[in-house]
C-alpha cells in the first residue's frame, strides 16, 4: 500500500490545519499519525481504528486534534486546531496491516507516507 499525506503548511499560533492521508487500494487499515520535529525522535500523535470507531491521542494534542476517516475514499484526516509553535514538525501517516484497533507504537506500523511539513509561527 502507498500512503500520500497532504495538507501541511504555515499557520499562526491558534490557527487550524487539516491533514489528509490517502491510501492506495481498497482495503482499510488501522492508521496512525506521527510527527518529528528537528533534532527530535518520531512522536506518536493520534491513531484511528480500521472502522473509525476508536481513536487515541497523545496527551499533548488531546482536545485539540481529531482524527477521522472516510473508508469510501480510503482516506484518513487529522484536524488540528489551536495549533502551537511546539506542534511544528513533519507529520507522517502510517498504516497497520494487522490491527483492528488503535496502536501508538511506531514499530507496529507497516507502511509510512512521505510526510508533510507543519509550521506554526508564534
């Protein structure tokens, strides 16, 4: 499967962005969002189950970010509100081929998108 992430950009603090991740093929997978800031390791952000019925968020984004999906389009979304400068990072989507639920460990994911840059100015 190939994943194509999009929707990143430059936004002022307090603003919003919506990231999209389109997966090739017709099969739906449990999906995750991760981010990596300069000089830091990859960090879990959010996960959504294969059906979309379950979501899980990192404490740092809980209440500000929302993950959703449209399985008819095989696309997942990350709505990011109340953005902060510390949210600046490259954001990656990832697919877990085996799980039905949510997963926060990067090692459990099998395919990764190319990343999209999110920059939040203060």
